C-alpha cells in the first residue's frame, strides 16, 4: 500500500528553472517529511526536512512547501543547476522509537545546461 | 560524510549460490535498515533492526535473512540466489530519536545469472 504518492516520475528543466516535485500522503499521524537526493551510484542523502507545524522551510536553493490540510508537500529548487540532476525522494514518518520512513516512488530530475 | 560502508559494491554470481552482503557503520547508531531499490528507482524496506539481537521484516517480502550480533554490523544473506534477486541493495542507519534521518551506504548491486 503506497502511503506517499510522488509526482512527476521524471522532469527535465533548463538551467535556472524551478523544478517542482510534489508528494501527497494519507496517514495524518505522519509528523516528519524529509526529502532525499540520490546521485547515480550513490545512496540517498538527506537534503531537507520539515515538520507539519510550519508551512515552508528553505535551505539554500531548496524549499519545502507544506500544506497540512491538503496532506501535500512539495520540493522547489531555485535557480536549478546541472549539478542538481539526480533522483529525488520524498518520505514521511510517524516519529517515535519505532519510526520508519515511508518513501515516495522517486523523481528523476535532469537539468539541462 | 556518513560512515556507513557496504561490500561488495558489485557482485555477479550464478543461480543457487549463497551470498552475504556486508554493512557496517561507525556512528554507533541503534537502528539499521536494508532497502531494495528497483531499476525504476523505488525504495522498498526489506529488513530493519532496532538494536542488537533485534530484527524485523520490512514492507516488501524478501527471501533474504539478516542478523544483528553487533551494533555496527548488519549483514544480509541469501541462501540460494535466483535471477529474481537481481537488484540494488542499500543499507542505512539512524540513531534513536533522530526523527527519521537515515544515513545510506553506497549500495551493493547484485546480479544473479
């Protein structure tokens, strides 16, 4: 059962564009929403994360927008660069001692020069 | 840089062979995980452990087994490999109370002929 739905599956933008990746979740008990970035041949790495008590979080060129009522959150990459080309995963967890991350299906982003 | 290591990085073996994928972390994390990553990117949790002598099956059924005899070590074993086991296997760890920040290894790519 897919509890975190991610779209689009792939995305191509020009350098300087603002790719947006969207995720939707079902379980209202989720209280932690990270985004992971994965380059070819590497494991995913934490990029940025948000909790539901805020609607937006920025770290450098990366921004998470969170809509609790709609149960949706999205990743925006400002002034995208070819080096941002990677696979991006959203995820969610319920927290607590036994928390497990539920991952979205991933978005393959290509930023063209 | 996360201190979590996987060996081998690449393995090509014949059907019926027994294989063990090694995973070690030097961060003292209590929690460790094994994910299977499809060629289409999606991450599936197949095993996890919350500490020594604690192992649980994940959301995706797997014929592999794991053990956790030492905090830093979480090997995955396939007793009799089949072509359907061909995949990328990612090991990860996190500390208790981290809210879900996982540190991933670079993965072991298994090909069963």
